[in-house]
C-alpha cells in the first residue's frame, strides 16, 4: 500500500512540475495532444486526416512542394533559421510542410501556420501522398534524428532532390552531445552528391569545406533578419528591464545562448573595469558554463531569462550598444550570428570579437578578445549612438540581409519551377 501511495505522489509531483514548466494553457494543449495520439483514437482519425491532406494538396496542386526534416519544433521560444527560411520560401509560392517532433508543438495532423505553409507531425503520410511528384526534402546538418536516415535513403532512391543546409560546424560543443557517426557519414555523402543534392553553406569557412567536395549546386547564404520586426517596436519597458533602465547608465546588451564559446573572462573584466556601465545578458545557460563564470555575482551584470522571439525587440531596444563577445575557435570561425543582423535592424551600435562573419560588415566595430580593447570599442559604439550616417549604414546592411533575400538566393540555386 505504501509503495502504491509513493508512486501516486511521485506522479502527482511530476504533473505539478510539468504544469509549472509548461504553464497551464500549454499543459492543456499537451494533454489534448496525448489523448489525440492514443493509438485507438489515432486510427479513427486517420481517414479524416487523409481527407484533410488531400484537400491541402488539391488546393495547392500548382505549387512546388518542400517537405522538411526539421530538427527543431515550430514553437521554440527563439525563432531560428529553419523557421525564417521556411516562411520566406512559402511566401514565394511554394507549398511548405514543416515537420515537428512535438517537443513544444503538441499537435497531430495538419495546422496552417502561414501563407502556403503547414505544420505537421506526419512526414511519412505527406511523402506517400506526393509519390511520383516533384518535391524537395529540406534537411539541416544539425539534424541528429536517426529515423530520418531511412526517410533520406527512400527519398534518394526515389529520385527526390535534397536541399541540404550546412549551418554550423558539426561540433559537440554546439550540439552539446556526441556527434553520431551517421551524421558525419551523411554529411560527407551529401556534399559529394552533386546530382541529387543542393548545398547551402552559411559561412565562408563552411562554403570552403563544401567546395572541397563539389564544383556545382552549392551556394553561400548567410543568416538574416526580419527587418520590420526589429524596427516597429512598442515604446514600453518590460518588467524585467525596469531596474536596469531606470538606473540611467549605458546598457551594453547581448541575447542568445550563454555557452562555452561566450568569452566570459572578457565580459567579467569589462564589467569590473567599467562599473558605470550596466551589462544585460538575455538568454540561458546552454551547457552549464555560465554558472561557473562568476558574472551573476557582479552588481552591474543583469541576467534575464530567455525571451520569446516575438517579444525580443521590446527588450533589445533598450541596449545602447549590442555585443557579440565570442571566443575565436572552430565554432565561431564558421558562425553567422543571426543576432548580428537583428542588431543592425535595431539601429544600435554593434561590437563583436574578430569573427570572420562579423568582419564582413562596415557597421560592425571589431574588438580584440581582451577587456581593454573591448571596453575601448564599446566607448566608440556609445559615441556613434544617434549618428545619422552610422544609423543609415546599419539600415543599409540590415536590408541587404533580410530573410526574404536569403530565400530568394536559395530559390535561384534550386531553380524550382513555379
């Protein structure tokens, strides 16, 4: 009896903790999803879902189809490249199916999420319905789901074209786990397959890696920005930013992962060197390294938990200078930071360490990986705040790097007939 009671209490605590983590509304969504995917109910729904898919394909029968093997869910707090590229390819007239793993999305079937765009957890059903039709399978180098290997094999056997995006160094530091051998094997195989695979590289170093294996069907397409999202911002102070904004000190800000490639030493020394500045870090301890950095103990360093992409500009608009203080290593040598282009769109001075992909842009102030030089470059940035000529340069470079333009570049490469 005691054992049974312990099990019940354990389950109740698990439910309570999960509800706190997800929130009440998301917990209800999750429970409905779990009921929906019950094998018995799922079988009963299959016919209805087949009809829904038939309707979608019939309505869009004139559009070329892209079917993704997405490695992240649609509703992750911070939109990444897969979401942005998918949205823009769909807007250009392609029917795009974004496959979810349901770690955040909790859905079964087909949900319209934009123009010509559907979220689904039924990759295999969609693929079978498209048998014999021209389609592209969209795959990212960071996809580590082994079951997708069988899907990839099937697609290649059927003569489907693969759109493969090489978006980061394939490294355990980025994945925060050991890289499976099949990922490495797949990567080399796709880079070599010039006839069935188009390759997109997001940084010069990655592009050069690809060029070792092929002479055609590959292109450099860096990350980008939704320009309007970081310009049309409500003028209000989020609750978590009130204390730091009200101190009226210059705010040196960063958002994103706090990970092993972040130069904690430099920022800690800058914070001690310039106590008249406030440093704001919006993000999460990606790999446990931030907890040991000592930054949280400093009075002029403020840490804000991760902010949803849709609300991020509300916070970042209060930065006086935006920074990307990364170490220079195998990871950052091939990193095209999404935040770089978002900072440009914000119209804020930008200071980064000497990453190759940041050095390409005139609007970026490059600092060495030492506190003295970094502080000096931040001072330069503060002086540029409100400078009309500099702000015009930021705007120009942001507009040259919109996600729309990135999707257009991909479209030109694959030459999908509309």
